[in-house]
C-alpha cells in the first residue's frame, strides 16, 4: 500500500521563525555601534605632548571628548543611533536605517573637531630639536569614535537594503 501525503489543515500560512531572527542582525549591530559611539565620547580625543631628550621623558595633557561641545554632540548622536537600533530590533528592522542620520552627523562633528578653528591645527607646535618638542596629538578615542560612527552608517545602510 502506498503512502499518500496527508492534506494540510486550512488556515493562515505559518512563517518560519528563522527568517525574522536573521533580519535582526543589522539592527543589533546598529545598537552595538551606537553604544560604542556613546562610550567613545568619554575617551581622550586630543592632547598636547611635550618631549625633551634632556630629561628623557614626556608630559601630556589630554582632552576627553565630552570636554568639548563636539564630544557632547557625538554622545547625543550615539544615543540617537542606539535608539534607532533598538527600534529596529523590537519593531521593524528597517527602522534601524534611520541611524544613518546621527551617524553621519557624528562623522561631520568629529572631522570638524580636528579641522575647525578651535581644533588641533591652531594649537602651538614647537620643535627645538633634542631640547624641547611640543606638538598637538590626536588620541585613540577620536579614532575609535570615528570608526564607530562609520560602523553605525554602514550597518544602517545594511539594515535598509537587506532583503529577507
């Protein structure tokens, strides 16, 4: 006797649970990148470093991101990106694409921090050979904030164009 397939009961089609979970990856990435952007605002962004070969050492004075208005704006942009990412995780994943706006604003603020009138280019740089060298430096926190802002933009674009 041959086995015939049983008829399926009538009703609404069921969705596979794997599909919605797979679409939550990019919004979750936006959440993580937004949180990193927020945390980078409290790291050192710039400083002035004085070196002397005579004494064999250096003295540095660092500026954290939140010590300047640009750092506060970056912190707010990270918070906005985090909120967009959470909206994408909890609701529709394409809502996370809105995080590209605060991510782009953070990139503009970060670049203007370095190139602006009150940025690093207006700080004094002195080089007296081995006696004394004073120069402005960009610290790791600024680079981490820029990388986080770019990651927010890229993940927001991925959340927008990803087809499920």
